[in-house]
């Protein structure tokens, strides 16, 4: 049985793809949970949407920011780790 939350994430991924989003970030360590077929990841990756997991944004105040995610080129990894930098980016 797939939990309702996982179904929402797959539907949410489809919405992001339709809207042309190229990168999505989430605080948790996984954008999907308990999906046997990993439908959310597959849909995003097949459409070249980058996924940043484990952002830990709890202490970040509401506002506009510039997020830079610099990949660490480590050999023989199925995923890429990245250094993440967040700057306050006030809008005029």
C-alpha cells in the first residue's frame, strides 16, 4: 500500500514538471517516502529537474535569497553531494 502522502508527492512532481521548474529543494533527507518504484524521483530526473534534499532551512527567515549549490565531484557515486550557500537577496 502506498501512503497518501507519497501519492501527493508524485502528483506534486508532475505539477512542477508542467510548470517548468528546474530545481526543487526539501528539508527532509528524501523527497519521497515509501514509494517502491521511486516514481517521484524518476519523474523529476527524467525531466531534468534537480533535487536538493536535506536543506535544513528551519532557521532561515522568510525573504528572498540566492541559493548556490556547488556539486562535489566524487568518483563512483550514484548521487552527487553539494555544498550549499544561501545569501540574503533583497528585492528592490
